[in-house]
C-alpha cells in the first residue's frame, strides 16, 4: 500500500523492456530510470532539509541523508559515524 504511488508512477513512465515488443526501448528505460533515481534523491534531501528546519535539528542530524545518497545500504551505519 505504501509503495503503490511510486509503482504506479514507474509503471506509466518507464517502459517495461521485459514485455514482448518493448526490447528496443532499453535505452529510454535506462535513461528514465536514472532520471527517477535523481529526482527521488533530490526530493529526499530537500524534504529532510525542510523537516530538519521545522523541528530545528542541528545541521549534522538533518544533513545525514546527503551523505547517504548514492551509497549502498551496507555502508549506511558507517556513514552515520562519518556525518557526526
């Protein structure tokens, strides 16, 4: 239920190259996927900054998503140590 909005948005904007007849659209699918990753990363950092400003948290606390972006889930615990 929580993932439904993003799943619907991706289903309607990124061609599914696994379907028959859509294999030729692999480059478009790749580029749109990169755009979605970039947009969601930007929004995540922006929302974290806004929420951090609203709750008046110190900069290292709400700046944590900035250091997490672009890194794997396995590196996140070590990234939180780097941020503080």
